[in-house]
C-alpha cells in the first residue's frame, strides 16, 4: 500500500516540473506519523539554558525529533572515555547529552546522537587536547595527491583542496574499531532514541590511504596503485561508460578507479554494518540513521558513499540547495530505494515559504519525514518556524516506525560487480535506463558490451600494464611545472554576505597595488571569515579544472582573477619550469603519475596495433 501511495503522488512532481501546477503547491494533509526533525549543532547545547530553549521551541512548533551533534572536531559533548571533552564545556559536572535527553523526553521528543564520523578537525588553530586523535594517530589520516598527509594540513590546505577538514582513512581497521567504540559508548551509557552518522564518507577530491598496505611505484606487478591512476578518472561521466566513447587509456583508468572506489565504499559500509549490528544486539529499539549526499550517483562517484546499500533505519539525504524542481527530482529518485527516507532541507538557505513548498511536495511523494538544518539555534528562528507550523505542522505527528530491510549485493562475478558500479554512478535506475535508450541500446546490449570491456581491461592489465615499469634510475622527460600563489575570497550566497565579500575584494585589489602578492595573501589569511591565502606550491597542470587551465595559460609574474564555485580566486604565477630530463626517482608524486601515464599510453597504442 505504501508503494502504491508513492506512485499515486508521483504525478505531482511530473506535473510540477512540466509547469502544469499553480505556483502554490497543494500537497496532502499532515500525516499522523511523520518524521519532523531539527539538526542541533554542538555549540548550541553548551549551556543548560540553551538546551531548555531548544526543546521548548521544537515542541511548540510540533517537531518530534532532535538530531543533536555530540561529536565534532574529535571532541565530545558528553562524558567520554575515548574522546577529549569539548573546550566549550566549562562546567565539569555538566553533561549536555544527558541534559537534552532528559528535557526532550519530558516533552515527548526523541533525541538522536549526531556523530561526525571520519572528519576530526577543521579549524586553523590545532587542537589543545594532548589526547586528540590528531596527535595520537597521525598515521590514521588520508594523504592527498601530492603525498601530503591531512594530519599536516593548515587551514589554507583545506580551503585550496576544497575539503571541510582532516579525514581519517575509512579503510583502516583501527579507524573502524575506534569509531565503532564511540557509537557503542554513546548507546550503552545514554538513553538515546537513535544514533546518527555524519561525514561517513571520503572527502571529495583526490585523497588516498597512506602508502602502507598499497603497492608503491616500484611494486606495480602486484596490483594497480591508485596513486598512478589518471586524475581525470576521478571525475568520470557515467554516460561515457555506456557509450564507450573515450580512449582505451581513459577507459582503463576509469575502470581501475571505479573498482578501487568500490573498495573504499565497502570500507565505509563495513563500519555502518558494524555499528548497526552492535547496537541492535544491545538495544534493538535504538534507531540508526545517516546524513548523506543527496544525489546517490555523485555520492558514490565523489566520495564512495554508496548509501543505498547501507542497512539503516532512516536515510537522510541532504537536499539543501537548488530550486523546488531540483529538490523534487531528488526526492522522486529516493522512491526506488525502498527505505525509510527523511529529506534533509536547507532552512538556512531558504525562506519559510520555500520550506513549506518543499515539504508539501515531499508529502505528495510519500517521503517519510523532513529534517531542517537551521544554522542558527532554533530558538532564534521562532518566527520562521511558526510560519511553517501554521501552514504544514499545525497538527502534531508521531515518529514513523519502519523495519529495516538490509540488502546485500552478491559480488562473486567480476562483470556483475562492474555493471553494478556503472548503474550506481547514475542518480537513479530510471536515469541509467534513459541513458541506454538515448544511445539506442537495450540492457542485453549493455551487458554484452561491458563483458567485452572487462575482458579488454584484463588483457591490458596482463599484457601491457604489468610490463610497464619505470626504474628509479631511468631518465625521463618531466612535465611542465608551475609555481604559483593564490588569494581566495569566499562569496556567500546571501545578499549581505555578497555585499561584505565584495568590499573585501576591493580591499584586496587595492592592497595588491601597494604590497607584494605574498604580503597580501598573509594579511588576508587570519580566519575563515576573511579572504584567505589559498595554495602556494607547484602544480603539474594535469588536473582538468578551471584553475589549472588558467595557470597553464599564464606567463611568469602574471596575476589573473577568476570566478569559481568557491568564490573569487586571484592567481599569480611565480615561476614556470619547462619540461626537462631528470631521474624518475627525483620527480614529485604528480609528475611520476604523468610520466607513467605517458608511457602506458604509448604501450597501449603499440599493443592495440599488434
């Protein structure tokens, strides 16, 4: 019956997107059971008074669930034997988690303990606690494609690599055990209604395990080292895998990136399964949920977050941005997951009117619940919430109770795994089949072609790749290198944020007329609210992005401004090092990757013409 309802209301999204619905979206009446949650950021529960106001505000506006952040930046907002206590908690006798559970339960609200999983630090200043994980286990952190460990990252590194902070390696058994113990400590010691994963993924971008456990450049016969896979493969277009319209080298790189990414996704899934199994053995009534990237395809491609396979009680895709049409398409894609889904909505980005329309649309699609990310404490947004209450939350609702339906994938056959990986790279099954139709292919055609593809890749592995080695002493032609500096200026989406950012842009431009570029970069790198000195270093120009392409066009000492998705970036080329002959062992990691790819490309071309 539940699925019939979803199919019935599916017409709402179809009509709305086609422009047949009026501007005022009319959805079904409030349901007797509906998840209505608020994400509560950790700093907001640093005082008993705040806790009381949060609970009262949520209850007054007919919410029924609080997702309360209690682990952030590697610190605890509860009494922990594993993590250092947050420095925001000055009263040693105060236990925020215990207090908010007691207050919420008095009002009939559920509390789910929100735990930041793999990200453990994100600030400019380093942690003060000597027992912080950053100091205890720097060997547990990922490295970037320059070989630098995230445990050594500065704030500028985080900004330039467009990552939120320092991430632990999800593939390490020690990391899984450490995270598992945190979840179990909370579950055992507190009367929580649920536990909630966040940042249970790899960072978006080129980040790898530290070298132990992976073949290095001198051991290529054993396996494909992820560090030598072309950067382009990390940003593949899934439709190209259906079309097979890219070069053999690109297909080889993409195949091995995807199969490696599958291993990363399995590592994350293993932790989720460990936590679910451990909690259900001890407290079966405790709900396990996770905040995930809203698009299942890009979640898998970009950060190995294959959340459709996780055995969660509730999945919460964070559909924060975009217009009503975009959010509606995402919610429609969740109908095929056969899971309990709450949609995470970006209340901090949108008006109450926009929130009302999105929730109405979600109800029409039979979404199980909604969780609002406010940014500010909810008690500072009473006017905003009261409008939502008046329009769509006027009647209280009970929290839905749904059984879990874990789904395990049989991965015994290599070609079946490969096909599953391609399908999961699309937003939804319907998008995948649309791609087949657009290219004039049946599913059987696709199966046959991909079986041929796997055979081709295996032949290249055995007959070309394993014989493509570069000795450390071999003299090779290095790629072109550019040493550059940058100033980065964040431009927020809000009107006043843009006004403030543009005033800072004017200050930076004026300062650059008077002072040297490094001086200005240092001056505007004090904290994340100001323009930041981005990256200073060498690049090998093999990234297929806007900044790298611009650097490749510039001359020495040239300064150029460019708009990016991150804001305004001002670049200066300090030095250009043209290609030159050098021993392979003396190249940096990026240069080694490029040189190896060049040699592999030549050998594949020779092999294909034999």
